[in-house]
C-alpha cells in the first residue's frame, strides 16, 4: 500500500511540475503547428481534392510521424531530466521511497501530460477542418468510427513513447540528444525501410500504422494511403493487429524495465556534476 | 556501551579515477559531532553514503544495523539536509515540507501537523505561505532543515548547514542544532570551518583526502596532531635572518622563503 501511495505522490507532484514547466508549453506550441498545417492545407487545396483524404494525409505526415513521437518522448525525458540536472531528485532519493515507485510515478505523470498535450492539437485540427470544410463532415466523423484509427495513436503514443523517454532520461546524461536520435534515426528512418527486411516491424511507428490500417474502414482514403507502406509486388501485406499490439507491449514493458534498472543502478550526483 | 547509530566499516568509494573515501571506518553513537575537512576531503561523499544516495565500492555502511541504500525502512530514521540549493521553486515552504513529510510516510493530517511544528521550530512560520523562489539563502536553509526534521528522524545529517547564513542566522542555527543534540538526536554536521563546528560541538571527525585522520574532542585532536609535521606561515621584516636562525633549531624540517 505504501508503495502505491508513494507512486501516487510522485505522480501528482510530477504531473504539476510538468504542467508548470515552460519547456512543456514550448513543445506543445510545436504540436500546434499541426493545426496550422491542417488549416493551411484545407484553405489552399481543400476545394481541389477529397478533404477527408487531405486531412488523413496531413495527420499521417505531420501529427503521427513527427508531432506525437517528438512531443511524447520529450515529455518522458523531461519528467526526470530537469529534476536530475537541478538535483531536486536527491530530495526524493533520501526519503524512504522505493526508487521503482519514483520512476513509475514519473512515468504516469508523463503519460497523462502527453495524452493531454497531443489530444488538444488533434481535437483542434478536427474543429478547424470542420470549420473550413463543413461538407466533409469532420464534426460528425469524429463521433463515428472513421476517426477511430487516429485514436489508436492517441492511445498508444502516450503509453509507449514516454516510457522510452523516461529510459533515456535515466540512462544517459545527454538524454535529449539520445531521444532525438532515436526518433529521427529509428522511428523516422527505419520505419520506412522495405517491409521485407523486417527491421521496420521493430519500430513503434510501424506498429501504430498497422493498427490504424486494421481499424480503417474498407475503401477509406486513409487505408489506401497506409497500404502504400506495405505494398509488395502489388500485394498488400499488413501484419495482423495482434502482432502490432504485442510489439507495442514489448516496447512498453522493455522501456519501463530498462528505465527502472537504469534508475536503480544510477548514482545521482549533485546538481553541478549532473549538468 | 552505546549502540552505534551509524557505522562505516573499511569503506572505499571512487568516482571513476577520483577518490571519494579510502579505507574509511568510524562509529557514530549519538550527540552532535562535527565532520571537519577541507573542500573535496570527502565530507559530501560521507553524507551521500550515510543517507543511501550511493553505495560503497568496498566495505559496508550501516545505519542502526541496516544498509541505507537498500532499506527504505531505515531511511525513515534518517533526516538529510543536503548542500544542494534547489527545490520545487513554485511551491510554498509549507507545501514543500508537507510533501517531504508525506514522502517520509506521514499521512495527510499528520504531515500537516508535523510540518507546522517544524516550520515553527526553524522560525519560518510567518513566511510559510510564500513561494520558495522568493526565499533568501538563510530561509532556504531553514526550510531544508524543517524538511529534514519533519519525520522525527533518529539521526540527522547536515551538509554545510551554515553556508550562506548571516551572523544572526548562524547563531540561531547553531542554537537549534545544539538543542536537537540535547534532545537525544544524533546529529552529524559537516563543515570546512573549524570555528563553525566548535560553536556547535567539541566532538569531531577530521577527514582529509578521503581518510579519517582523527576523531575525538578538539583538544584530543590537537594533541594527536602534535606528532604530525605542520607548516607555519610567518610574516616578518627580516625573513632571511630569521630563516638562518630557525635552521639551527631542533624540530625544523625545512624553510621556504616567499617572494615578499
């Protein structure tokens, strides 16, 4: 019981700390660029092409590929990075709180903040799209199953990426650089390598795209776009949703276990030495 | 015989190639004891090991018979006032102390009452609702001390608690530390200034280059030091003549003349 209580206390404190941090709102502002891109796209070319397809295209290229991985991984790193660099984490570590409760509490706070921060731009983008292209029915579509594929990203993104960010934050001194390298090299580059190589299945992006594909309605523009990622000699080969979920679960648990292991082993020095 | 509150048994601690502590052994049984040594002597490493922030590379550190790094239970018996000057700055002093009380296992109402009491003890009642970011260095030291005391620990580790305090603040802090010792708490105070430590206690652990050089009262340590070579700096008009004279005296190992 005391372990759960400690986890809750760390979560509560971490949540408000993240929300009060200026850097959190800077990355949130970066996330709002997605809304801007949706607005510009709808206003400029919305009358020349299918608005649903346009919305899906922008969301896939900007929100799912760039905003969600960067923003949520950043929040995961930030949940511990500032406390380590300033040394405030030492105030917790000298208390009778198990380190595992500290790291889990930090993860949960990063998860909730990430969820909030990526839900707002997505919701705003739907509102903007509805306002600029009312005939496409984005308002209705949000309530219908057609938006469900995107919600997969809102569910799994904040679960998995912050866990990886937390691991980088606890394992490496230059944690933000490592996190950025992971997103740019692994998530952006490896996830678009040919499906035959198998490497891409080891990325979070690929698993999320697979889930989105599985939950897209037959014949929808999103499904046809996603199928391009897995075309092989004209045959669409998409792994089943279960294998994508298993891969995401692997990432999630592996990152949390590694974060806990790193946090348990690491000796935290004074603020000056950490920076 | 008093039961040992804190014991270091042949402890070695390295930070890569840098020596923290070397073959360091001591027993601390209670009262107020100063941990005296120059900057970099190993005082902070000692506090970090004793509070469970890090593990020794060799040897064992025990607080009341248990290893603080691995026992959350025993960490509840330790109050630590780190030299570190960072807090959750947007919090009020009261909320900070209360949060630390909760992290130390006190329930909501209990934590609130203990925080009120400790904040009053350190003389911060009037400023308790102000944000920590608005506190002076002295206030921050006091609020750190309140947080260290809030869960009523058996042993208190204070790392340079007088740093940054004005003379009045120093006097009050010294009085408070003495009162804590008189109340039966074990208090270890680190400092690099002998006069500061002497204000609080005459019992010392003297640390130099990661080793425990001497322990006991100031007088006892001075007696032990009589056997050790000492450097004495003399300012005078006729240095050359004085040096020639001194060279003929017994007990002089060498003389070095300065430029001025």
